[in-house]
């Protein structure tokens, strides 16, 4: 449970920092590729079943910097997890 929370926090921090770096570098010559955004998902569509109307849709937008920071976070997770949870219950 604790490792799951650590992973979630690490992913959220990586995505936030990646988005920030992507925004800041999108206007710099030579680094604008880090801010290139890609959008994947399904546009919204309505399902009208006479009694109610359901609207479905899912879109995710991310930039290259976010992906880079996310990969770094996932690679660092095992070592960080060992550091954070080291010595839990061990006797010396």
C-alpha cells in the first residue's frame, strides 16, 4: 500500500514537472521539441436513450518532456523505494 502511494506521488510529481518544463521550453530555440504536445483519446459522443442522454469521452494530452520525466521517475522508483522503506522492522 505504501509503495503504491509512493509510486502515485512520484508519477504525479514527474508529470507536473514535465508539463512545467515543456511549457517553459516550448519557446526556446532548439528545445521547443520538448513542449510538443500530443493528444490521444476519444472525442465526446452522446448516447441518447430517450430517458436520458449519456455523454462519453476521454482525452489525454501530454508532451515529450512529461514522457521523459515519467520514464526517469519509473526508473528511479525501485531505488527510491528501498531508501524510503529500508530498515522497516529489521533488528541489528
